[in-house]
């Protein structure tokens, strides 16, 4: 008898099956976290922590590589959404907002840089690490804002500051990478041309996509469903294009979001909510991030990692507290705002991987300490945001 | 203890305007009132004050007491400019209009004061649905008896104020087919309605004491009537108007109320008040649903009359009274609106037809509030 129609043994595990399982497990983890009054994200990440050894045992490759497409798409959606919430006009009207953003980024950079120099790291490694540490995780902040239904000045300011520091961090990291190239004797032209291509190219791609989005939006009926499909398609396409053209996914998507932001001249594109549809992607994003963080780094990098986390916290708090006071925020609002800038997650991890790929010495030198800080902030960050927005009075009392 | 009616200079007037606080990315209502009010505390207003309202997405502007329409308009424009300047710093927009076209009531949050929290506990979802935006007009009267008289005599003109101020055609994301949908949020309250057919302040006091005795009300604030005497201020308060899209319209409506009150107080009517209320609910509905095209019935005459015609006729009758009050410019401006059947609901529906998006409508609504008349 021919048994070809039956599956062959042993079973070969496929990634779709794995992702399905991770998604459902992540969702359940999130609900358990919520029952404990903790942010859902902690549940997702915890499932990731648990899944890592399991994936290893089943002989699967690193999840971050296999799930790259999900991570890129989720991050693409997050950055696009964040770009949409960023308001350059507001920063012009209220200088204290832009000042707080610049100050917390610069001070974070300075504090982390000084800290690493004190631990005898080279200037290039210290600078690259410091530039990555500037970024706040956009996904964590956006997701907690969604989950807690936070609304108000601190929430809006936090989202703008996150957009700003993510932007600065990704630009600076790119430029510093070229300095690293210089040290390893790469050609001077590529040292200038590469960051210029990355920066200008990514922004230009964002602008083109925003124009295309508006053009198509004008041609179809103005309904939320159609515009949602349009944006989802273009965001996915943008991620693909940015990878294809070797541009920065982060910059291109932030720029795309920023350029689609509606201003007085142009309201063709509806501001549709991406939240419900993008949730599964976000869950997978955090599970994979959790699975990609090596817990052994907590041991090897503990001391320097703790110092880094402390320096980063000091930089962000100082920058925000000083300028928010000028902006008329109450102290508890300023503290809440500073807390909202604490999370580090996938964005930092991706930047770290990008650096480690292009500049392997970096990974070996500072890797453990950086990852230790990342693991700590992956857990403390969401708690800080939830607590901070509550302190500022922006989460509903009845919820 | 009887309610004391404070005496105020007859025919002085003032307005309250409830306004929406909006975010600037999708123009939904936003929890912005606490921060906006805190910032406004540090700003010098040309007069009047700005206060919190039942949910955290609303603010209320109170003008000071005026006797001339131009002075009221100038003050309202000044307060508006101050609010807009503060809102800019916080990245909020502010707009007029009787309802927010697409907000969902369940997303609103009750303003954390003791009174609002109590109202919310008592009325449940009605409190959040009460996130609607109205204009109240106060007219000064000499004594309580005049207040009772004027409250009754203004009742037949309620459809005029509804049609002229209508600015809430959309509610919860839908075109309601009404010129004003805001009043439905008011009508749901158990103490909505109108003054009972008392004819003197003493009779009203007896009624109030009885209601207080039953434990139904604690103060005048508990009556959500369309028109009510306001003994603390010494005024009659018309509470039927939607907040218009511009301060200009708000001042015009106040001028109409002032002139109408002057005429009613000068040429005292002696017909019984009870029949007025037989047709009250019907006429009110007609104006809410059809605006200027609504058809009014009167207990004192045969047939029906269009709201528009009734307004034009009334404005004509007021002409001799207007010059003394300085409203002779305001009344023709209102007459023109009636002639062209133009009110804010029409404007909002036109904008929706053009943009096909309610967030866009709100954005334009906020722009109009800000720029019309231009900032001083």
C-alpha cells in the first residue's frame, strides 16, 4: 500500500507553525501579565525568554534571523505610527519640547559615553554604544499608551520625544559606524558617502511613499477600510524597498509617517488607526525580542550594564526635568515624562545587530554589558512607562 | 428657606460657551482641559473666565456682564484668542459646535471634581453622553416675578434659538438628519423640561420647596430646563442653543435674546401660560429636526408657520426696540441668515460633502473658531 499521503516521520518543524504557537503563547503571556497589573509587554517578553531554550533544543536557528520579516514589518508599523504622531510644528510653537528632546538625547549620550570611557573602553565603541542608548523603544511606549488608553500632555510629549531620540540615535549610529570604518581603514569616500546615502536616501524614500499614498488616497473612496489597506500595503512595501535599496528601515519609515502627517494643506489621507490589526505583529515582535536576548549577559555584563543603565537614566531625567519645568509641566508630569523614555527594546537590539554585523569588534567588546542593560530595561522600561503615565494622571482612573 | 432672587440691572446680559478640546492629529476630543486651564490661569483675559465642565475634553467660557452687543463680542474674541494661544503651546485645537461629530461617549473621562463625580455616579452613562456643547444666555431682570414672567414668555421663541444656533448635525460618527442632535443628550435627564406653570416668584418658591422636600433637588442647578430663572445672578437663563462655530454668532444670539426680552418686558402679555406648553414639545422637535423649515403651531392662532417666517416676523417686530439697546445692526445680520437659510449645521454638512471625512470637518471647524472673526 502506498502511504505517501501521510506525513513522513520524523516531523519537520516549520516556522509558520512556530510563529503561530509563539503568537498564541505570547497573547496568553500578555493576559497573565495584565492580571498581575503589569504591562502586557512583560508577558510577551517572558514568553520569549522561555521560548529561546526551546528553539535551541529543537535545533531551530536564531529566531531573530528567521523571524526577521515579522520584526521588520512590526517595527515598520511602529515607526510609521510614531512618525505620524510626531509634530514638528508643535516643536516650533513650544521650544521647550524640542529643547527637552535635544537635551535628553545629548545628555544620555554624554553620560553613557563617559561611563564607558571610565571603564576603559575605546572612544569609538563608547560613542556607538552611547548613540544606541539614546533611543527609547517606540514599540513599548506606543503599545502601553494603547493598552492603558493614556491621553494628555505627557503622552503626546513622550511620543514626540521618542520619535526625536529614535531619529537622532539612528542617524548618529550610522555616522559613527563610518568612523568605525575609518579606524578599520576603509576608504574616505565611503565614509562620507555611506551615511549621506543612508540619511538622504531614507528620507527621500519616505517622502516618495507619502506622496504615492496621497495620490492613491485621492483616487479611491475616502473610507477607513480602504485607507487602512493602502497604508498597510505601503508600510510593508516601504520595509521591502528600504532593505532592497540598503537604506535605513528606521529612518525611512519614520520619515514616511512624518510626511503623511496631515497638515493644513493636505488632508487626503485618513488618519486610520493601525492598532488592532498590528497587535499580532507586535506580540511576535516582543516574543522574538525576548527570545533573542541572551540571559547569560546578565552575569558577564552585570557591573558595566548596571552602570550604563544608571548613566542613561541620569541623562534622560536631567534633560527632561530641566526643560519641562520651563514648558510649564508640573513636577509629577515631568517625572512621568522622563519615566516614559526609559524603555529599550527591539530598536536598540536591531541597531546593536547592525553594528555587530558591520563592526564585529564591537559585539565582542561591549556586547555583554550592552545586552545586560537591554535586558534590564526590557523589563523595567514597560513598568516605568505604565507607572509614569499613571503618575501624570493620564491613564483613566476607572480602567 | 425661600430662594432669594438677586436684583440685576434689567437687560444686561452675558453668555456661557461650552467648547471642545481636540487633539491635532485626528481631531478627536482629548483629555486636555486640566492642562489648558492650568495654563490659562497664568494669562490675563480681557474679562470673564474659563472653567472646567463635566468631562475632561470640555471647557466653559463665561463672559462678564454686558449691556452692549459689541462689547460682548470684543470680549469673547479676546478670550478666544487667549485660549487659542494657550492651546497652541499644548498642541490642542479648540472648536465650537454643539456635538463632536465622531467622538465615542464611552471614551470620555469625568472631570475630577466632587460635583461632577457625583453627577456621574447618579446618572451613569448619561453623564458621559452629556459631552455636548451648548451656549447659555443670561438676561438680567429686576426681580423674581419678572424672571418667572420672562421665562414663560420666551418659551414660544425657543425654536428660533434652536434653528439659529444649530451646529450639531453629526453625532457618534453619523449624520443624525437633525439640525441639532445635542438636545437629545439634555432631554434624557429626569429633571429636563420646563418651568411649571407658576406665575410669581412666591409660587415658584413654593414649588421649589416642595421639590426640595421630596429630596428631588438640592439647588436650582438640578433643574436641566431649557429656560430657567437663575436667582443667584438675577437672570433668566436660555440654555437651548448649540455653541455656534464662531464667537460672532454667539454674540448675535445674545443680542437677539436681549432685544426679544426687552420687547416682552415692555409690552407685557397677559394670555395664560399653560397653553404655551401644550405645543412646546412639538415645536421644539420641529426646530431640532428641520431647523428653519420646521413648522410651528400656536395655541393662539390657526394654521402653521415656518420657523424661518416666524423669526423674520419677530425680528421686524423688534425693530423699534433695537436702537436703544444698540442691536439695530445685529438683527438684520440674523435676518440675512434666515433668508439664506444658512446656519452652522448647513456649513458643517457642506464641509462633510467636500471632504468626506469627519476629522476634516472638525479640523475646519477649529480653524473657523480660531479665525472668524480674525484674531485681534
